[in-house]
C-alpha cells in the first residue's frame, strides 16, 4: 500500500495543530479506510505471520487442556481428590498471570519474536520434563513453570496482529487467532484421551505438544514477521514508563470494565473446561445399560468444544462487524447479550447430565452453552486493542491477563473442587460418597458459573457506556502522533526548496 496514503500532509497537520480533534479523527479513519475491509492488500508474509501465531496458540491450548481430558487418571495416579485435582490448574494459572506483566513490559520495548520463542521453548521443555515427575508436588512445580512460558506468548501475540492490520481486517485476523483457542482446547481433550488409550499411560498425552512446540520455535525465529509497534496505524508513538502505562490503563474505563467482564468469562471457561468431562462422566455413567469411560467422554467433549469454538468465535466477530456501522457500541453489547444467553444454557446443560436424558441431548446443551460463551473471545481482544494506544498494548494485554486469571480461572477450578468436596462431606458425613453424591456435589458446585456469567454481562453493558468515547481518544492520539511525525519531513522539504 502507498505509505503516503496514510501520512498526513501539511493541511492535515494544521487540523491537529488547531486542536480540531474531531477532524483529526475523521482524517485518520479516512486514511485507514482503504485498508479497513480489504483483505486483498494483506501480503503473503503477513498471512504467514498470522498463521504461525494461530498454530502456536493452537498447541498452547492443547497443552493446557490435555490434563483435563485425563483428569480421572491423574487423580488415580497421585491419589488425590477433587480439591487437589483442581489445584493443578490453579498453580499453572497463577504462574501464568504473575509473569504476564513482566512479559508485557518487555513486549512493549524489546524483540517480541525472541521473547515469544523463549517462552514457547520453555513451556515445551517443562511440559516434557513434567510428564516424568512421579510425585504430586514435583508435578505441580513443573506445571507452574509451563505457565511462565505460556505467559510470554499470550501477552505479546495479539499486539503483533494489531501492528499489522487495522479496522475490520484486524477484527478478521483476531477472530482467526482466537479461533485456535477452543479448537486447541478441544484437541487437548482428544490428544489426552487418545494417547492414554494407545499408550496405556496418561503421561504420553503431555509428550505430544513439546514436539509441536519445537517446530513453532523454528517458525517464529526464521519465518515470522515482527512489525514496528504501531506500524499499521503509522503512529510511531514513543513508549512511556511502566508506572505511566499502568496509570493510563487504570484511568481507561472501557479497558477496566471490559477486563472485569472478561474475568467472568475466564472464570466460567476455566471451571467448565477443567471439570466438564469429569461431570458428564459422573452423570452419564449412572444411566442403566451404558458402558462409558472418562476417555470416551473427554473425546466427545473435545469434539463438542471444537465445534462450538469453530462456530462461536468467528460468528461473534462477524455479528460485531455487521453491527458497528449502525451501532458504535456494538462490541460490548454483543458480548453482554452472549453471556446472559449462555447462563440459562449452561444451567440447562448441568441439569441435563442425568440418567433420564439421552446422551445426544446432553452434548447438544453443552454445545449451545459453549457456543454463546465463545462469541465473546475475539471481540474482547479487539476492544483492548482499539481503546489502548499502540505502545501500551502489550502492557494492556498483560494487565488483562493478570486480572482475568487472578480473579477468574486461577481460582475457579480449585473453588469448584473445594465446594464439591465440602458438599460430599455434608451429604455423606459418615461413609464414602456414592456416585450419586459425587455427581450432585459437583453439579451444585458448577452452578456458580451461571451467576458469574450474569455478572459478566452487566460489566459488558457498563463498558458500552464508555466505549465510543475511549475509542475516539485513541484515534485522536494516533492522528496527532501522525501529524507530529510528518512535521520534520515537511520542514526538511521546505528547507530544500528554499536552498534551491
């Protein structure tokens, strides 16, 4: 694309110099509009970069949920109950969220390609070594180290997409990127269950993704493109101190409210993804004449999750893109309605896993609950990128990861496990809990996710109040930076003309 088409000329600079912010914003939108909806202008190497990022995101989530697909085997191997089983995921997420701000700071200032390559190499190696750990505590340690490696990638990857594209092209690429999350999660269940069935040992499921991770490191180092920060918007804005970055984010209402809303999404996703196969297995195994295993349930749960994500993530992005021209605050409104619609569907799915309901209907309700939940993923990512200025986006991603995981899925698997164990003791205080007691205890514990979804919907509605104003602030800041960057070249041209 002709770079002059997005570089302000002298008259453009005058608009900003005169303080005409609305005109500056219109100018920016007009100059970026030529690339806003035109996928034909995306280069081969840009497609390659997005493809590599999606591949790494896919194996990233495969690794996270391989254990969830063989959770019953893990409990047996380490002789642990629900609370300690949930704590495995909590340790991973805590390490993930604690190190995310560090990588966010580095990602705004240093080579993103090198940082991500280091992170993928770290989590791949730690996953492989952890699969050989014989004791519960040593296994926990390595799951925490895996979380550190994954924090580097998840924090930085979306910002590379934001620096390559603008407008609806960016939205489409983000939808493709986040499409890999539910698909990768579903593959994690499938890989875990299939590897266990073939090798006769659940640990072999953890030894698949390290091989794929080694391929990802080579692709990132030698093929992937790492654009200049703010390149797509031609902003060239300078970085500020970390303290100023955090102050900017805390004072950004759209960012903070959407982060709280996404925290609710993370809470629900973490709880259902970790306990879903175990819960369905407990429910369906009570049906008369039915012979099922946790492996077969995990396999089907993975397929359902993949289908829900494959439809939900791009569908949410498409709905938002179609509504934006007529409804400027469409993004948070779509997310709010999706979460509120998901709550009764998840509740119905939790009730459906019983002896009197056919298996296909159970999985259908699970699919619908996950479909509506997945509508929010790429939209939330898009919101963060357009309400935050380019040099602060890695920090913003890291801050959102910290908050959403600290208050979301870092604790939800463990919290559900603790509630379930306490209910078991209440329902069966003097003897080992029956299968019915185990099922009911986990069912009641999972009901908390429905209330959290409603809370998330309310936060998204609040985001809609501020979203248009905050987006305009970013567009004005970028337009001003474009004008300021163009001034030296304009002055140089004038000097050359005078000399002649």
